[in-house]
C-alpha cells in the first residue's frame, strides 16, 4: 500500500511540474529526418524550478553527419517526446562546441527526462527569433545583429542592444542605442549608458520576477571613454528591487574603482540596502576595456549571502575575479528587476555598453542537471490527407500527443519507427472516418486517408390555423418549398439560415419571418395562421361651423362631390382617415372665407370655421351720353365697361377708390374719388357733357368781337360829345 501511495505521489509531482507557458510552442515540423534522444538527469533532492533554463554543451562532432551550424544557418532544434518544440538559444560556438540554453519544464527531484534533438536536411535553416519554432542564438552571432535572437523566449528576463529605450528607467542618466565593435570584432548594437545623474544607472522595467533565487548575467564592456575613464565605478550587471532610488535594495558586480592613482579594479561587489549604498567590496584585479561577462547569483530571500564574478568567459573565473558578500539586501523585496548600479560623479561618469543581459533560474543547490546524448534515429513522414471538407477549412490531427492543424488537405508529422495513436479533431457539421486509430512507422513514410462527410439535419415548419388542404409555403435561405399538408421539411447542414412564410389570402402568419441556427441537431418551427376579420375603417366627425349669416339662412359644403347643407350654424360629416378637398356653396349677398380648402382626418375629429361677409354694391349711372356709346369705371383696380347707362360692383364693407372713363369728346364733373362702404348700396351719378369744338368756338368769338367793337364806338362817341360841350364854355 505504501508503495502505491509513493507511486501516486511521484505522478502528481511530475504533472504539477509541467509549465503553463504564456505562448503556445509549435510541434516539430515534418521536415525533420533524424532524431536523437537526450537525457537530462536532476541528481539533486529538490526539483528544478518551473520553467527551468537547462544548459547543454553539444559537440558538433557527436552528430557530425547530421548537424550544421554557422551563425547564419542551423538545421536542428529540440523537442519533447510529443514533438512539442523546446525554446532554445545558442550562446556560443567554441571550435564546434555549442553552449545552448533550453527552456524546459521542471524536472522532479532525483529524476530524469528525455528530450530530443531533431535534425532536418543539412540545407534547411531552422534559425528563428520567434521562440516557437526552430532555434535562436545570441545577438552578436547573427549576420545581422539579433536577427535570430530569441532570448526573450528562453530566459526569465532578457534584453539586448535592440531593446526599445522606453523599456528602461535611466534615472536621468543618458541611455542610448549605439553601434560599436563587439566581442567577436563585428559591429553590434548596444545599450550605452553615460552621464552621472544617479548612481542608479538604469532599470529594465519591461519585465520583473517575484522574489526567488536567480542568476543574472551580462555581456558587457567598460568603455573607458568618458570622464574618469577606467577609474569610474560602473556596474556590469545588477539585480535591483525597484524602478527608482527610493528605498532601493540591490546587489551588483562593478568595474573601475581606484585602487591607487593609476590602478583601477577589475572587480568589486556593490550593493544598496534600504536606499544606502556600499561600494567597492572585494576589490580585485586591474580594469581594462575588453568585452567580458558579469554574473550575480542571488540565493533567495532566506539566504545570508550573495556572490558574483567578472571574467572573460561565463561559468569560470579564469582570467577574472569573484567575490561573496555576507548579507542579503533583497531578502524582503517582493519584486526583482535587472539593472545597473555604480558610483559616479562629474569626474567619474557612466561609460558602459551592454550587449545582452539576462536572468535565469537557479539550479538546485547550484548544480546543473547532467546531460547525456543518445544515438541518431531516422524519422519518416506520416501524412494525413483529408477529403470532403470545404476548400480552406481548418482541421487538425493529434498524433502521439502532438496536435497539428492545417487549412490545406494535408497534415504532416515526422516520426521515428514505432506505433502511434492518433485522433482527428471534430469539424462541426461533418462526420469523420476514421476518427481515431493508430499508425505504425517501420522504415518508410506512411499515408493515412481521412474522409469527412457533411451531416445534414431536418428543419421542419409546422403550421396550424389553415383550413385542411390550403396551400402554403416557406422560403429558407433562398429555397422555397410549398405544401397542402401541415408540415414543410428542409434538410440543411450546420449554419444560420433566414426564413420567410409565404402570404396566404385572408390569413396572417406568426412568425412571418425569422432565422434558425442548425447546430448538430434537427429543428422544429411552429407557424400559426390567424384569419383576418374585415372591419370597416373607423370614421371621425368633421365639423364645419359658420358665422356671419342671418339665422335660418341656408348654406352648404361640397365634399367628395356631395353637397351638405344646413340652415343652422354648423354642418357635421362622418369621414374615415384621409385628406379631403371642400368648397363652400355660394350664398347670395355674401362672400365666404375660406371659400374652399382641404380637410384632414387623422384618428380624430376636425373643425373648419367658415366666416360669411355681407356683399354691398356700388352703382355708377351716366346721363348725357348718346345711345350705345361705351364707357367704363375702375374700382380698386377692377375695371368694368358698358354701352348702357349703369355699371354695378359687388363689394364688401371698406374703403375704395374709383375713376370714370368717358368716351372721347365727353367730360363729367366728379369722374373720380373715394368711397366708404358700410353694408349698403351706393349710387353715384355721372353727368356727361360734350366738349366744344374749334368751329363752335370761332363763331362765339366773332359775336363777342362785334359786341366789343360796337361798345367801343359808342364809348368814343360819348367822349367826343363831352369834349364838344366843354369847348363851348371856353
């Protein structure tokens, strides 16, 4: 019983150590033609962290006939037994010995796992910066800087010389991206820090970790090209607790502090504790401007010390120096970042280049699990080919625990000899044959045919309410079916479909239209027909009210060619909704306002007010004109003419202006003027008289002249008589 419990505990521990990475890692491509097992053995009594960065040192000679790597091409990658790709990063190539880092799931205590190195053809290039396929490499190894750098997918925290400056807080120091000569003599990009604004050089803010044991490492250079030169104390890699100097805790390895006037240290430990800095602990060696590697190891929150080194190479202090400090400034820091601390001023400034900086998991007891390599096995292509799916449909197959999908008709796996189970993913609306089975690879490629068959389901429309034998119809997704029975049945695959019910005279369908979604099952739609009762339209009262007529006077309205009359003051008519033209029947002696118009009935009664205004007359009569002679009168712009003796105008009360126009040769007194009318008839008489001619005037003038001459003669005679009398007296 105890053995069973121990076995179950080990299984639980194993599965609990499998990581849930933030991004999916693809399966090995079918182009792999060889595989070799690699066994990784954790000899310690505690499991490795999850995830864990495992170092592999691979001699190309081990797989000489199968492997190629040049910095610009690599034909290999790493995978689990289920073909899932393992993110991998080539750190260096030392005369054919490759140092490679893998990001794997946790290895239980005192246990081992087997992974695989997969080989494609020697002409296939699997270098990639994606982190999900192929393999990456350190940025300075690529022909173009960082072209194949996938370090961010392998390490817990990582940046290189191409990382955006917006991912850093430089505490007002000057941070730039610069092109310089790198470790191998090629031009590379770096993060360059200069200035002296703060001893807190910078912090990489884009990533952080909870407080845990870790190792921070960098590829860096003390440039010695600013004030202070090699005597300026510059951190080369640091683990810091925050993004500002406030209450900062940090541990670091530095270069450059003065040992004497002309001697600057190659190595020292620096740290911050609650915002207070201690620098130049364990000073050793003489600084130079060579590229080097710097490392700080943090043993966790419960540790009582930390350590670090700077050397020309990683994992060894040969040619370099190391030191341990017996304190733990980070013990209570909840969050850890990568950065740099130093001791700078105007005379000793920042002057450091960073090629890359990373943080990786701390191995159990600082012991990296051991690695052993197995023999190469050939792999063969297992091809699954489908038929029956629509063009471009995405389908999938899971073989040996690895799921691959495709929008083409084929899915390819690469497997060594063996027997493997597979299942075909469900494609909604289709059946699959075979759905699951196994395939055996035995020294040759294998083809598996998969057939998809579309499944259709019934969509039944059932009516109620129609008389037996009545024809009715349904249109579903553009297809129309009709029936004299109570049901209409369509057969459709999965999908959403709109429908409409055909019109049936004197019946209303409910619903008359809609949509249905077929999803792996048959559907029923009930349609109810209701007989339409015919009702006359509603009528509303229209009122015509008159004012101005004497009581009892008959008046009327013409509407819809029908006359409605009344001897009271109102007329009412029942009408349905609509628009109606009306006219007022004339009443002698009166004019109506309005005399016509439009009546609107809209779900209610309507009222039209009619005002009758009495009509008066103005009569013009003429005398003195010969018979049949035409004359005229203009009253307020209206002209009437006649060859008789009377002209009459019908008017309403008001003020008017008139003028009389007589035939040529006649005139009259008062031939124009103004009138004020008040509900009465006005008579204006015009007396016409002829105008004298020139002959008539000449005769009259002669008579006058004879009379005047006669009078003058008489007067002269009288004067002469008087003169004669006077002469006698003398």
